[in-house]
């Protein structure tokens, strides 16, 4: 029984359906049916459909094979534009331009569909010279007045940094549709000119040329986010409610992101809660709001909520919640999310992989950090920075420097150029490793070889590095000579160095600058008071405390916490409220006796009061990290590492005591304070007593 004859138009529709379905298999089947029905000699329109299909599906060899079967005199601008468009759409920009060159050699003129592809290729290749040539040709062929051609030319100039040319093209356009206006607003945002983007949006509203759509609104909100223009964003929100646009999912997602970046968390939550319908971007936007505003616990709770709602996790969701776990130092939660990523087959995604490297590094699990990094099929600069930062957090300065050297020696697809963040991580490693000479050399290399101007974070690392090494006066000289205004981190690094090396006069200068920059931070006052106390200058120490009371500043409470069986146990200094307090106190008493027998001498230099020696010893023995450690010893099975997190920097006595305890009990003890990790094993700490 013979098959009925299929008309060429029906066969063309079959080819188009393969493009819509993104199915090369269906496309090849359609092609086979065409050959079976009509033979190899095809009508031009069918050949054009096949070339378009193979090009769009990134099967360029097949597209070229079909092209070779078409006699040169039958090839048209439609044929070549289909091939050029497919190349450009799939990122083969040079190949697309090569096709254009061949087309011109065949004396075929481009049309209004060809030029947008050419401008896109020039923009992607960052080649304004090519773009200008295409612009000139479009003028010569009198196609520049076409709205799509002009819009593409404008976009090309914007993306290659020729903003004056872009504005000239925009101003000379006889007609501008909404796509043109959206390109104008979006490019202003991408070029770091959020204020210009807002002016363009206002101009759009006043011009009446086109009605703004969801893309316009989202671009405007991005401009407000970048410029922290809260008032203007709220005005747009009112406009959206009045015009009934708030129900658009993409617009609501843009509002969530905008309010989050302006630190208006409650407003983000209100927009999210009012949404009658949410997509994966909605959940991801809200997760990012919590994570970016240091509300990691809320991010984790929202992730649980979306999983209960049956939402499938995406790579962006997972990377956001992993970053939240990193901020909380929640290693067990991070491991659970890692397992979920493996189950969802997104663990090899470059964003998820980089977030995992960062999370394991910040949670003190450097072995897992390395395993994830070296198992990644592809790495970017963020991945490398995360591992270098992980080594720096752990105090492995040599390993961080070796990795930095390896990264800068990479060639080919792995070749990466260090950026601002890379040098912050490397300088931080040098600071924590006491490598002053190497660190200062890298600081100079950053400026001379990589043309990166030092920022506040770099200077903070340098001041910290010099200060830790006892070169406090040199650190102060650098602050006086630096090209940016000293920040809280910079003066804080100097104040810590003054406390560490007993430089109260210079410390007073640092503290006064800190009081001016952040008058409500109790930590700076306490540091200055402690420094005077360590020098026995009790009148000055008490004066600082009195000033705190007079202006209503309360000392920040120190906390230490430890996770046992999915429950977080929090302790303060002198805490006796825990249900197992009796056991904790017995363990502390036993440890103190064994430590004194092993040669431990309490360091009471920074006890906060002018007390007798015995009272000072009792004072430092009741610190929160010691209590948390004692609880860990009774609550966790033998051999399991004890992980403690503290919201303040660990004190000298607790550091010394935990070194002794690690040897006495034969346990690995990991303390993450607000500055770095301390790995205690066999009476030694990973920081080398340098923190």
C-alpha cells in the first residue's frame, strides 16, 4: 500500500515543528521524508527551511551540506540569512560573519533580517569597527530607518562602549518601538548609568511613542536597585498597582529583587506573599533576598517551604541556599543540600559547584572543599576564588598562594585573570599566615601587572598583615598615604593590632576614628577599654566604659553555639541555664585540673575588671566557648569533631585553653570566630597562634 503524496508546504511545516520542539531527531526524520518524497533536487523554499532548521538546532555541518546542494544562482538572501542567524543564535559569531562574507562574494545584498544578526555578532565579539562597517552598509542600502535594524545598531554601540554613537542612532530613529526603548533603558543599566536609565524611562512615559511593558518595568527596577533609588522604585510600584501591572509574575519578581537590594525585606515579603501565582524565579528571588541580607536561617526555612510545595529545585535556588548555609556555618545543612543537588543532577552546574566550594571552605571542611573543586567539570574565576578564600580562612597560606600561582599559569579554556576579589583572598591568606614580604609583593603586583587599583578591602588586609607582624607604625603610615578614605575594617584592623602588641596611644587614634564612623558599635569601645586594662591603665579603661553608658551604648553579648542532633545549643559567658549544666560544670572542673597539671597558665591580661588574680582566673574560665566545648564533649560521641561557632573573636586564654584540651581529650576541635577558623589537634592550632 503506497503512502499518499505529501505536499511541499506540509513538509515545510514538519520541518518547522522540529525547530519548535528543538529536536534534531525529528528534523532529520522530516528531511528523510522530504528526500523520499521529492528526491535531492528541492525547491528553494524547502531548502531554505532545512538550512534554517539545521542552523537553529546547531547542526551547522548538515546546514552547510544542504547549502552545497543548492546551485549558487538559486541561493537568495533568505538562504544566507537563515544560515547566519543560526550561527549567531548558537554563539558561532565568527562562522556567521564568514557566511556573510561568502554571501557578499555571491553579490547578494543583506536585508532587514540580516543586519540584526550582524550587529549582534559584532557586539558579542566586541568589535565596534565591524559594527560601524555594518552600520555604513545599512545606511547605504537605506535600511537604517527600519526599526529593527536601527535598534540592533543602537544595541551594538551600547554593548561595545560607544555610548555617544548609540545615543546618536537612538535620537535619529524616525520611529521607536517598545523594544527600542527597552534596549535603551537596559543598556544604560548594564553600562553602570542607572540615573540615565530612569531618565529614559520617564522620557518613554512622556513621549507616548509606546506603552511600557513588563521588560520596561523590570529594567527600571534594576536601575533603582543599582542606584539604591528606593523612592523612585516605590513610585513605580504605585504606578504598577494603579495600572494593574502588579499581577504580572515577572514584574512582581522584579519588585521582590528591588526591595531586597534596597534592604527593605518586609516589603519584599509582602510582594511575595501577595502573588497569586509564583514561578521558580519568584522563589529564587526571595531566597536571594534573604541570603544577600544575611538572613540565612530565613533562606533555609523558605527552601524547606518551597520543597514542601512541590517546587523542583533549580541551580539558582540551590546555589542561594548553599550560600546561606555558608553564612551560617551550617555544615550539616549544607551537606543535605549537596545531596539534594546530586539527586537533582545539578551538582556539576558551575554556579552550584562554586557555591559548594565556598560553603565547605567557610564551614571549615577543607577536604570536602577540595573534593568538590577538583571534581568540577568546568571552573570559573568564582570557583578558584572560593578555594583560595577557603584556604585563607583555614590559615593555609602556602596552599592559597600555590593555588593562586596555578590559576595564573592556566592556559587555553582554563586561563583566568585574577580580579579584585582574588587579591582580597590572597592578601587575606598572607595576613593570616604572617607572610609580610610575600603579601606586600603581591600588593604591588596587583597594581603594576593587573592594573587593579587597591580598594578598602585590600588596604584592610595589608594593615591587618603588618599589624599582626608587629609593624603597627608602618601600618598606620599606609593608612595615612592610601588613596581611599579609611573604612571601619581598616581602622578596626589597626585597633586589633594595637591591642595585640600593646600600642594604646596609636590604638586610641584608631578607636576615635572608629567612634566617628560607627558610633553605636560597642565592640570598638570594648577593645579600647580592654587594651587599657591589659596595660593596667584602669582609670582610662573605666572612662571608656563610662562614656559608653553615657551615650547609651550597650556591650554586644558574646555567644558560642554548637549543633548536636539537628538542634543548636547557644551559650553565653557564665551561662548556667542549660538543662545539662551540672554535667557541663563537672567536665569544666575536671578539665581545669588536668590542664593545670599539664602546665596551663590562665591568661588574665584582658580580664575586664580590676580584680584579684584568683577572681580573674574565674572570670576567663567562664567564657562561652569553653562552656560550649564542655557540652560538646558530653553530647557528641567519641571521635566526632567538635564544631563551635562564636560571634566574637576568640580570646587569648580560650585559644590557649582549647589547645591544651585538644591534647588531653584527643579530639579535633574546630572553632569559627568572627575572623577565621581555628583547627585544634594535639595541642596545636592551625593558625600557628597567629590571629
